[in-house]
C-alpha cells in the first residue's frame, strides 16, 4: 500500500491498484444493498473506454487484523462492476494494468463498528467531499465536458470571453470546463454530462424567472440587460454557483 492520502479519525485513505481491491476484498458487509443501475452504468463506461472506470469517491473497506481480511461496507457497486469488467478484459487476454482507485480503510473492527460507520458516522460525508477534488476524471468524460463547453460557447457567443478575468455575465471557456468538472465531482460522478447540461438549463431558467436567487447590489444594470436580452444568466454573479446545481439535483433524487 502506498503512503496515506489522508487521515481522519479512524479513517485512512490510500490510492491503490484496483488489483489489490479485487483480490483482497473477500465479502460485503450485510447492510448495503447493490444498486444494479449504478453497476450497469459503470460497466457501460468501462467497456466503452476499454478500461476500468476511475472512481471519484472512495471505496470504504474495513480490515480485520486477526483474520487479515478486508470487506466492503460502502462502494460495493464499484467493486462488482469492476469485477465484471476485469473478467471481460481477461477474456480478451488483456489486463487492467495500473488502474487506480481511492480506498478508505478502518482497521481492527468488528461488525458493530462497521454498522456504526454505515449508519451513524458523519465523518464519511466530510471524506467524500474531500476526496472528490483528488480523484481524476476519465478521458471520455473529459471529452464530453469539453464538448459541452463548445456547445455553450456556440449557443451564447456574446458571453464567451478570452479575457483573463471576464466581467459579469461573461465566462471564459476554461472556467466553464472547470465548473462542469466540479459539478461532476460534487455529484460523485453519478450523473452524466448530458444530465449536467439539463441541470444548467434548468438553473438558467430559474435565474431568469426569479432574480431573488442571485440578486446582488454589485451587479450592474447593463449586465442584467445583457442576460435578459440573450437569455443567459448562469454567470450573472461572475461565477457559476455550483452549490445551486447540487441543490437543484437533490430535488430530483
């Protein structure tokens, strides 16, 4: 195991090879159920790209030192999908190679400890938020993000700017790409980029119809007029509010 990525309470995070997880993780804890939709989504991405999907969130493992065994209490969907993909890859005489994942390990545990972790420990939420910025994004998803950025530049050319620090309500394409990456990670990679496009459109409609959501005394009248004239409000405050996207998504799950 490589050097620790983070330590928080009993939790220690590592970046490790997928082979370690697939070989060492012998059983599931009894409390989580498997989300078949999520398993199938990961399999689809993995087979499309010809590689294991890189998890944006950690796989939570518990280690029993007395039996030298690991078991997963959160992240079973990722393991099951990758077991399937690994079998397919091996069928074609290939190997998953050095594909990486983040694992979060608690040691010297019993089932009561893990039950607490599953249902009561709020530290995991902090860990999930912390690790989203550490995990890489698959190449295919990056390409989709860039495609979405081109779509918005084409749709709203009067707002696309090449300036280092565009004035409200304009945006720089590089900043838009980074904003979509942040949204994707904040939502733990459980939505597609086309879903994010829908969320952006919906938030744009909300901003257009309810100015109290974004109203700020520092916003100049000419910026508001430009947004009203061309129907684009996402950068009315200078930055895309990622929290508003996350809140909007939470209403539909």
